[in-house]
C-alpha cells in the first residue's frame, strides 16, 4: 500500500519540511542565512518561511487528526418544544 498523501506530501516529508523551515526561521532570527536545497533564505524571506511553517504544520495536524481538511459546515434548525 502506498503512503497516504495530503497536498502531495507524506507525513514523513511534511514533518521534515516543517523541521527545516523552523530551523531556517531560527537561523534568520539570529541574523544568519539558511540554505535549503539550492535556495538561500535570509531575513527578507521571513514571511515566506512563516507561511511555509503554517502550511506544513497544518498538513502534519491533518495526518495526526485524520481529518481530510476543509471546513465542516453543519445546519442547525431551532425547534420550539
């Protein structure tokens, strides 16, 4: 059976990316740059890094909770008794 994927990522990949972006944020907070693959991230990339952290955190949480994502909408009809 193939690994389950959410948004094109397996749980292991999403956890790895989350850890990478957290390390990048920590490095740039200290005034350093951080290299990932062929890209060098600097203080100017802080908002991008924070968005990526949120994205991968959300994916990991979806794996952990078993939710498929999206909003859950319920309809409630009040009744007199």
